[in-house]
């Protein structure tokens, strides 16, 4: 094999997209159920200095989930809970539900 062919093969391999493994169907179903629970909760979530409604919180957690899936960092429901839904990566996360939210 000549040098030009070897360089072409190497370059071609570098340009091949990395395969992305999606979580299993059962994990995706469970995550969707949990995201729905967040949205239906009626709780308020404190993020970046502002209290946000449950729909906004669900959208944020969903975007974190999609980010982590794209990097093959979510394979189980437990990893979703631990890495995307438990607390903020930067500031921590506070939650108010029910009576607590009304007393804010």
C-alpha cells in the first residue's frame, strides 16, 4: 500500500461518524414516563436564580437527557435519574411542591 492510499484510508476513517447507541426501548419508555411526571407535578423548580414551572423544568431535564444520550452516557433509567434528573450540574436544584410552593 502506498503512502497516498494509507493517508486516504486514515482520513476516511476519521470522517466516519461515531455510532451512537440509543437506550433500549424500555429505558426510553420509563424516561418518558418520568419526564411526564415532572411536567404534571405542578412543582416549582429553582434554577439559575429563578423559580420555574414544571413544564419548563421538564423541558430542561429532557434537554439534559438528550445531551447525555448523544454522548452515550445514558443506558439505564437509573443513569437518567442520577445524571439528568437529580440535581443541577452547576448550582444544585431546589424544588417546591404543593403547600410549600403556595407559601413562596
